[in-house]
């Protein structure tokens, strides 16, 4: 049986016009007790042993290993306020109350404080055909270098093109900027014996309306 959120607590109670904000694609959610809402309602296959369904109005937190939807609570809470004031004063920029925690798609039980080092030991039990897996992350950290144009490239090419010489982008002055990378996400696919790491680096741009980045180099 797949360990997916469709088999965890949640879902939609169409008869009561309610839905589970933490997992709208799950099963077992009853918004209002009625014969239509309760009769034949499939119950979740996945539950937290410390927070089981005990009655029709139980609201256990959905459990699972996959990425949490952007429109699900509590992740949606970090998206910020997109009201009329935001549309007039800040759009298309992010709202003032936006939190970068919105980009963390892991279930709350699978989130850790800070960043991973990249050399941690991983232990997986009963999640694949091999009942117990244990390995160590490689400890590899990529080096990211962003090359930026020192001046707007289109203007430089236009100003330095003459009758005897046609300037090219290769001639535009550039400056290199080292971007520190942190291990942002660890994805495990034990049934395929696969794992991969996602590193994140932040490069500040002054504008999205003009070209600033000439090249991005990645080495390991």
C-alpha cells in the first residue's frame, strides 16, 4: 500500500460543505454528523499511534512522508496576505507578512531546526523491501559562483559598437560573486534505493526587469 496523503486523515465532506484544511485529499473527515456524511465513509489507513481517531468528530493531524501541498494548512499560513492593500501598494512583490517557511514542503514531523550538515547518518526501518537501511550522507557541498555583468550588457554593447568593431556580450565587464550553499532538502525514495539532496543559495538581484546574471558555475 502506498504511503500517501490520500490514505491519511482528511478529505472533503460534500454533504456538510466542509473540508480538511490540513489535507483536502485524504479520507475520514466528517464536517457535520449526518447519515449522508457518516455512512460508508472510508477511514484512513495511516494514523499517528499517539493521535488515533476515536469518534466521528476526531480531528487528528494528517501524517505522511510526501511533500505538503502549498494550499494546505499550516503551510498556507506562511503565504501572507493578498488583499486589496497588497495589490495597490506591493504587487507583484511578496506581502509584508510573507514567511520563507512557506517554501518548506516537508511534513512538520520531518522538519529540522537549521540546516543539515550533509554527513548525517540515515536509518530507515520498514520502508522498503529491505527492512532496515542505514547509510551516511556523502558530506559533499557544492560551490556556486554567479558571474554578473558589471554594467547593463545591452547598453555596453551599444556604446562600444563602432563602424570597425561590433561589440559582443563576451566583452562586457563582469564580476564574480561566491554564493554560499546550504543543504535545504533531503529526499528519500527507499523503494527505489534512491536519495538526493537539494542545496539552496541566495543571490541578490537589484531588478528583475534587466539582465544581471551572465553565468552560474557549479562545482563539487
